[in-house]
């Protein structure tokens, strides 16, 4: 299970070259590879906080995405038996606020992906 955050406005990841047409949404894109080796992409902005500057991080002990402000957690690796990006705990779970899912489509040779909503 791996994860990487893409946020053009913040220059993340360091050294990544964005093409002119590339956008990373409201608060960035969280790209993960789940337990089945399936790439999944989500918005990197906490839906409870609704602030583009409150970005999720991967909690490696709980294997989930977590908000540093409200501490809500989300099932991004598809290991908690919930829908991908579903809330697990916190205010997000209380109100049913899941993460926005993006489509991940690979090109013919499988070396590049297009992420869109």
C-alpha cells in the first residue's frame, strides 16, 4: 500500500514536472495503491473542513487517510470493508462525508495515468 500527494499549487511532489493542462483540483489529489494493487485517487481536502489548505495525510498505524484538524479518518486503501474513500471515524463518519473519488485510467502501455472526475 503506497500513497503520494499531487498538489500543483504547493509544488508537490517535489521535483514533479506538471504539464500546462494539469490541474490537481481544489486541495490536491491523493493517489494510493490499495491492498489489491488497484490505483485509486481522491481529493486531498477534508470534506468536513472544506478548506483547500487542510490536507489529509496517511496514518500508517491505522492504514487510512486522516485529517490533521478534525481527525476524521477515511478508508482509502479499501481495507475496512467500506466503499473507497468512505469515512471511518470522526465528524466525517458522523455526517457521512466521504472523499471525492477520481477515475484512474492508464494509457495503452500502462506507463502513464490520467486522473479525472
